[in-house]
C-alpha cells in the first residue's frame, strides 16, 4: 500500500478535493451508512456512494463509488475520498481506485470531515 501522510491535512486540501470529502460525508450521513465515499474522474465529474450491505452483495463505499464511475464511462480517476471510522481504507477499495487512477490520492476522513491521511499512488 502507498505511504500515508500523517496528521491533519484538511487545511491544505485543494478546493476540489475538499468538495469530494464533503460529498462523501453527506452521502454517509444521508443514508446512515458505515462509510461514504466520492471519486472525481478525469473529466471533473463526481460520483458518490455509501457502503452496501445486502445478503447477496457487499461493497465498501469506495468500491461502490468506483463502480458508479466505471458504469458511467469515467475514463480515469483524479482523486478519491472515503469517510469512515476505520483507521485505513480497505485494501481492495484502494486497489479499485488504482485500477482507474494509479496516481489518484485517496483521502481518508473521519465523520466530521477532517482528513486524517492521504494515500498516494
């Protein structure tokens, strides 16, 4: 897995990256899910999703957001954000981001929207 930058990085975020953190946070809150995520594609479009837990289907929020981007024809990813209580994003979720955006940063934020770390490709 990539290196994580420790400490609070919320103040240093690019405004576009901050937008996907806010979108991930609001998606999580709206549906009361364990996680919320958002990705931005290389065309500037954003896709948001919450974690999915059905008897026949389980996806992390980040996997669901990547799936939404892929199913909409996204050519690649510029950045991803996940709001979760976990200490780090799921390895398979990060791999899904890397499939479309090898250099895309993955921002890990807590429920308040404070970015705790950034995983770089």
